[in-house]
């Protein structure tokens, strides 16, 4: 972050949701003297934020998903909250309204923030009573604001972090402020910095390279804003050119003391250079959807991991979209897919029979994912193609006697198996009995 931020900008932590929940449960009149003292001490500290207008910006983690929020509150404003925006990189919808649903995770976070302001910042003021009487008062003006969207299911934290970076530095977010490619490059850069080992005591700690310039260099808007004289880009260097001797010959002696420092692997692998485009090979990897890539170690070239398109899955579910009445029909379709493709899938996440996420269990670290769920305002279930990755990557899961095979789903045999155990056993059924009954039932069928 920049050190010259406005004094009315407050930056929250990614675990602020848990903090708000913890503090909101405490009472000043508690019989526990330690709890009562902590509440009174916190109120003295946070009442400072009731004196003028503040802009609260924070990445948030709730229900295993990251998003960002911006809340402008002012005790002199009749509405208290003049602007409440949520930036969610996974929100793809055709709804006519951008209002935040009261049951959505961002709404729960905002309500906890409102309660915290009422109990600790506005305590003793009329605004505190207004917020206490209407726990969802902050949701009246809460909207989903435009922001870049992620193209996978695991970069939500970095997208939220990047959104906060841009908002703090005065950039109005849009769908093209930064891209998935920028986030992927940032992930690779952080991976190289954080996993770089420097056993030599004379070698600088690579984590010291996590400076503002390092983070800004991944995003065009921030690079242009913070470095008007030069547009910094982070480029991948060839591993054969990372020796200190080679880098010493390329450094500018006008750099002063920094030119005399010993270059580490990360310094040579990620070194900002002016107006130098990304290598052509790197662009090919990013733009090719059939190729995944990673950085297994510091100062190494990008390793291409080939991905294979699942023709069986695309022909069954994506070429001709299928509508399912309930999840039992989805189970039958996935069973047919397993028989036709020879691929084992597992249920990674399921929500009350209305949505389900399948992952591949036949390959190690496979990128395959298939998500089924209902559309807004409909009871039918269909494939959520925007959240699916119909590719397979990684080596096959090794077999062998010592390697435990993936468990098979009971798929409809659970109820029958429990009834069978109860019919022959007086005591309550235990998991081991149910598993044996299900296995015997499978052998008979």
C-alpha cells in the first residue's frame, strides 16, 4: 500500500468478518469483568470514527469465498451510509437489479459491520439507535459494483486483494481494470518469492522484494499511476541468465548501493524493466486454454502442463444443455458419464440438494470441475458452464496394493442398507454395518 493515503481511508483485514462477529457478541454489562472491560476499552478506541466521514475498504472472507467491500459512512449524513459497494469476482448474473440479497454472504458481512459501528463507534448517539432498531439498514443502498471477473474457482482472494489495491489508489473498477492474466502472473510471482530459499546469510531475504513496486508492477493502472516516468512490467528471465556474473554485467552502475548487492534468484527471475513486453512464449501459454502452467521452484522457466479436453463430458452436458428436475437425475447422468469416460469423479461440495460441485479423482491435481445448480427463480437444475472446466490435467492416480482406491459413492443404497441392518440387528446401526450391507447389496446386483 502507498504511505500517502488520505486520513479518512480505513483499510480492513481479510478476517474482519470474524472480528466483527466476536466483538458484537460481547456486552458492556457482562458479569465477566474481563469482557466488560474489553468492551469499554474498545469503545474508547473506536468512538474516534464517529467524528467525520470515513471510507472503509476491506477484502472479506466469508463462506470460503473472498470479495471486497467499500462503505462510506458519515455521522453527519442523514442516511449514515452514502455508498455501499460489493466487488465479487465470481458474480455472473443476468438479474435486473444489482442490489445485495439479504441472505448472501456479503449482506451478512455488511450487517455485522453495521452492528459493530452501532455498538462501538456510534455508542450513545441517535445514529446508534437507528442502526440497532433496523439490523439491515445498511442493505438499503448496498449494490454489487462492476469489477473484473475471475475465470477459475480459486483466485477469489487475489481478485479481492487487487480490487482493494485499485480502490485505495483512486481507480474506479470496471470489468477491464485488470484481467485474469494479471492475477495469474501475480500468483506466480508471489509463489516464487515466498518459496525461494536463501540459506546463505549473505544473500538478501527474497521476501524483502514484496514491496509496493513489486505488487503494482503486475497491474497496468497502478504501474502508470505510481511510476509516471517508466512503465514497470515484471518479466520472466531465462534461467541460464540468472547467475550473479551475468546479472552484474547488465546492471546500471548509476543505481548506487543497490548495484553492489548480491542478486538472488528471485531478483533475477523477477526484475522490473522499462517498456519490455512479456516474452512471446509466456503469452502463448496464457492465451491457450488447453495449457496450464506453474512455477515449481524459484528462478525456473514456466513449466507447461498439458490439459486434455474431455470430449465425453462436453458432448453429454455442454454441447446440448440438459435440464434436470432434481439431483437424483444428475447422479444418474454422472454415473453414465463415469461408465462412458472411465473417469472417477467425487462430490467436493453440495448444498441442500440444489447445487453440487464435482471434481476429478482419476488424476492428481486435476483442474476438472463440473458445477450443477438451479437458475434464479427456477426449480430446475442445469450445468453452470461458466464455473466448469472440462479439461483434465496431471498424472493418473497410482494404483497398487498399498494405495487405497478412491471410495465409491453409495448412490441410493444408503437408505436400503440402513433398513437392512435395522431388520437384523437390535442395536442402532453403526457405519461399519451400513458399509458391509451396502457392499453385499452391490455384489448381489
